[in-house]
């Protein structure tokens, strides 16, 4: 029997031998080189075999391509496209395979297509239609969508709802429209014949004068009654053809006269006539084709019922607007006075160099911004821009009364450098009364609104910033 110590040493030796054997067998696993590639490289191959094999592959490949070309030429009469490299059946990225069953793919002519970009306007229109089609329109969602602009196809409906003329409930809309339209024409029957009475004739005469003044460059408006007034009229709207039509003038006369009679506290004030125009043009667009501009449309072609609808809807929406800014048009127009002073204080905070320049040249804010407040910038920008601006005004809470202040501030600051280049009182006022905005589109209005929103965010919740420091 082997002693215990020797037995343990023997077992230990055998374990070491077993490990060495394992290490020898698996040593290639730790080598960085690829020994099998070296072995393959040592295999002797006949040059004749190599050449014959290559030749066979090339001949087989040529036969396949030739047969495919003939078949395509007879069947499709397709010519090779510029991207083909080797032949009609091959092109970039097509590899040559050794499998004889493989057939090259059929080629197709190149088609140059534009990248498909989602139509933002179409998507936006669908969102509006979805909101408006619900049984009860979500007013918060409608305002949110409208802030950045309303598509033309749904603008008329959206404006009627946002102004408070139409209810949110879809089922109540048609009865409401019928009732309000009937109510308006009952006012016409009741009050319109009084326009020539002594107590009202001055009001109607002023309205009759102001409507032609909306387009002083139209020959038909150069009547003797208003020729002298028109000499001093500033730049007006561009709807010359539209407002030279007698039927349009009569519609405006009725709207403005009925409103004045029903609001004796303010009566008719020059400038209110401008505020009817955007509503009239937007509601008119419901009845004309999209490819016809409103200013080129012959309104007399519309049926009487359509004209009555446009007139009544324009009256009620204008009334809703004026209800929110009526202090602009009461005696001494205190609302405008307050807004002009607020604009002055705001500019003093946000653009000190501009404020000082106006002060040094003795330019009073009332001298140029009264019109901005009285006409809501309608005389300063094209009508298309006014309509886009009103999309946002109606989406904003008290947009015409409060947000307009910040728009006017952003509007003035936008022309800071131009104003500071004018070095005298006359030059500054001439520039401010004829601002270079005739080329403006939605892009410029969007930028203006963005700046106005920033000002509102900074100052609307901090009214002390606008108060005069003692």
C-alpha cells in the first residue's frame, strides 16, 4: 500500500500533467494569428484549374445577361438608364454571384419625384374642421388653433364663434343665425327711414361721407360733396373695385347707421366704418370661389339672400367688437387717450433711445398713434394683414382692447432705426403716417405678433411697470 504522502503527491502530479495536456491542445485559442489561413495558403492549386474555372464562370454569367437583355428589349422596349454600370440588368449595389440559378433583377426607369412634405395648411385645416364639427366646440382649443392664423376655408365660421355671435353648440347655430338675421332686418325696417329726419341727418351725412373716403383714389368717389375732404385723406384700404360698387356702399351705410342709432352714448364716430371692412370681406369670401379675390368680385352677381346674410353677419360681429372697445368712441374718446398714454410709457421702458429721439423732436405719441388705436392699425397695413391680425385678436382674451396695445408697441419698435434716421419733426411724422408695409404678408404679421406676445408676457401681469415713476 502506497504511503499517504506519496499518494497525494502522485495525484497532484497527475493533475498538473492533465492541465498541461489541456493547455497544449487549446493553445491555438489564444493565438492572435489565423493558422488555418496559413494552412489554406500552402495548398497547391494548378494554374490550369484556376483559369478554366474562371473562364467557365465568366461565360455562364455573360450568357445569362445576354438572354435577359434580349427578353427585356422584346417585352418592354426599355432603354438602359444612366445609373446602369455593367449592363441593363446590373447597377450600383448589384453583386455577381456564383450561383447559376441567380437572375439579375429587372430594371425600372428612373423617376424624378419631389420629396413628399406634409401640407401644414391641410393638416391645420383638418384640425379646425374637427374642432368646429363637434357637438360643442371647445372654445379654448379653437382659440389655441386660431392664434397662429385661421385657414380661409373656415375663417368665417371661426370668427362668428370667437366673436360670440355664434354659440358653441352646433345644434343651436342655425336657429341663432336665422333669429339674429331676422332681428337685424327688423331694425332696418324700424329705423332706416329715420336717417333723413332732422335729429339723425347729421349722423347719416357723416356716414355717407366716410364710406367713399375708404377708397379716395376711385374715380366714382370723387363726388363734389367730398372732393375737398379727400384731399387730406391718408392711405386707405386697397379694395378699390369692391368699394366703388353702389350695393356695397349701401350695405355699409345701413350697418353703420343702425349701429349708431342703437348706441346713442357714442353714436357714429369716424373710424368705425373701417372696422366693418374685415368682417364684410371675410363673410363675402364664403360666397365666392377661392381663386377669385374679393376686391375683384362683382357683388351684384350674388343673390339677394346671400347679400342679406353677409350684411347681417357683418353688423352683429362688428357690434360684438365695438362692445369691447366702446370707450374708444364715447365723448372725448377716453379709451384711446388711455391707450396712447400706455403706449408712451411702454416705449419709454423698452426702447429708451427711440423715446428720447421722439421727445427731442417734439413728436407727441397722440399725433401718430391716435389713428393706430382708432382704426386698429387698418390704415397702416394691407387688409390681408389686418385679417390675419384679427385672427389672433379674436383668439386673445380682450384682444382688440388689451393685446392691441402690445402690437402697437412692437409695430413702432420695428421701425426704430428708420425713425431715428429722420432728424426733424416733419420727417418723423411723414414716415410714421406712410410706413413701408404695402409688401407685408403673413410672415411679417407673425413676427409682429411674436414680439407683441413677449411684451405682454413681461408687462401685462406687472401693471406697475407701466405706471409713471414718482
